[in-house]
C-alpha cells in the first residue's frame, strides 16, 4: 500500500470516527518521502561558516544533551503552555541547524542578553521610530484590537498593504518584511537567543506570555528590554512555547486540523510564521478540494520541519 493510499484511508477513518466539528488529527511523521529543497540563503550561510547541517545539528544536540537544566526548563515551560516538549525542541533544533550555530554553553546566551540590555539602539527606519510610525493614520484600525498578537499582526498586514515597496507621503519604503525593516537594527534577518526569535514575534506573544508566565509585557519603545528578553533563556523559552501554542490553536480553530502530534508541522510554522494566515489559506484550499470531490490536503512540513520529524526519535532520547 502506497503512502498516498494509507493517508487517504486515514482521512476516511478520521472523518467517520471524529465527532462533528472536531479537528482532524495530523499523524506523526513526514508527508513527503524526501526532504524538500533547502533555501539557498541557508546553504550559503552554512557554507560561509565552513560547516554542514549535520555538524550544526550535532552541536545543538550536544547543548541539549549536556545541559539538564535547559532540558528541565523546556519541560516545565512546555507544560505551562500545554504543548509536548518535543515541539519546543524541534523549533530550537531547526533554528540552530538551518539558521545559526548554537553556542556551546547556555551561559553564553545570558552574557549576550546583558550586552544587549546595555547597548544603544532603537526600532526605527529612516529616522522614524516604530512608535512614531504606527501613529500614522493607516494604522488607526489596529489600535482597537484586543491583544498584542492581534495588534501587531494587524500592523504587519497594514505594512504589507500600504507601505511595503511603496512611496507614501514622499518617503520610499523597502520591499521587505515589517520585522526586517523596523525590528532588526543590526542587520535584516537577524534573530536571537536559544529560540532564534525575531523581536516582532516576541511583541506579538507578549500578552500570552504575561498571562501564562507572569512576565512583564514587552514595550516596542524599549528595544533593549525586547532584545534582552529574547536572549535570556529564562525568559525566551516562554515566547517559544507561546508561539507554538498559537500555531496549534490557529490550525485547530481555523483550518480544522490538530497538529499537536506532529512537531515537524509546528516547527515549519515556527520557521515561516503567520500561522493564522496560513491556516486560512489551507482552509480555503480544502474547500475547493471538497467541492471537487477530492480529499483534503493535510498541513505539510517544509525542509526545516521535515528535518525535525526525521530526527525526532533521536531527540526523544534526551527526555
């Protein structure tokens, strides 16, 4: 029996056994037999370090293996957010395999956190701070949004629609992501800490983390606080867990899929971001497939999530 046949059989069984309105479980493992192509940027970055993906994976694996305190923090934090620890492990491993090398010791992350707290920089572009920028009338609809995730997601959408790659009020804006233009003052694409978060994601998750973990809310006018938070392992792990929780909830509530048993899917979403928009797109696609009498498409892993699922048995030995 081919994988496609087994998958179709699974969907048919799920459709007849799950209660009406329940999310369809996405089974563990990869949908694709081979790893999807890795983006050129990741390959170039790794080659520049004279390294390989396997070497980088072994380095982050060793960090997790040799630091019981870190593993304990992951387990306790994941429990607070109601996610399996392997989802957090998958995000951390994926980031340090395809983004940057892990530091050899957790202590280095604490030292870096202090250095950012003492640095002088701002979230700004072209002399306009982010606080000033979001006061523009185009963002007025976002002010009434209920929480930090809704507000910053709205602002990101306004950026894409009204400013990205356009000239507004005589000022030309880059054709680049909101997070890269305003929230990465050292260089675009930079992410930070054991979870390799970008500051915009941290700002989005601020309310959830404040509610669940009791940490202070982040302030976009205090970039040092934001950077110090996402560099400090005692603080940033809560943001990693909250980001994963948001993805699981979005796919359940919007697209009707339970991705809680597949760390490769949550790792993919951690990598690409915008889980709610992606869940809506999948829902729309599956409506068209249903209208054509075809089975739904399950959430799929990208190269990053595929790698996490492929290494999952080995990663589970750490916990």
